[in-house]
């Protein structure tokens, strides 16, 4: 009976581990296009983010009213996202640091725009047609 009990416990632990790993992989499903529109000190910004995760590394682009920039230093750990966007605004280079929380088809972001502003907004996953 002890062997059966030990095997049973091992099977339960293995099943729980597989479920945990599966849940973690779904939680980090960030690949694709995301859109956001939000007010800033320089007017309404319309962004399209394209993300691709490779393990904990996040790459992609951030496209706004004035152009497109690469996602730099991007990470995704569970549902936590962080990356940097470097922009040229009227000849001035500005670093924008993003942190966010992925929740299904939306990401709640906070972004620090240089030393000028902190902005909060939500990006939504762009639906793809079948």
C-alpha cells in the first residue's frame, strides 16, 4: 500500500506541476498587436504596440502619432511587463519607461516619460479575423 501511495502522490505532484506550467504559459500570452489611446501633456496619443515574447525576453515596436520605435530592454515575467521606448520629440531624445500588468486581452500600463510626466492607460489586444 505504501508503494501505491507514493506513486499516487508523485502522480498528483506531476499533474499539479503540469497545470501550473500550463497556466503560466497562458498568462504570458502577449504576442500580437495591442492598441491604446490616451491623453498626455502634448495631446491625445494613439499607439499600436506589437509584442513578441521569447521566454522572459520581450521585443517588438511602439508606433504612435509621430513614428515607430523599437521596444528595448523588454521583459515579461508572469503577467508583469517592462520595456523602454526611446523617442525623438522635436529634436529632443526622450526615454519612456513602461511597466504593465497583463490581464487577458488588456494590459494596464504606467509609463514614465523622461522627467516630465507619468501616465496610466490600458492597451487592448487587437482582435484578428478568422
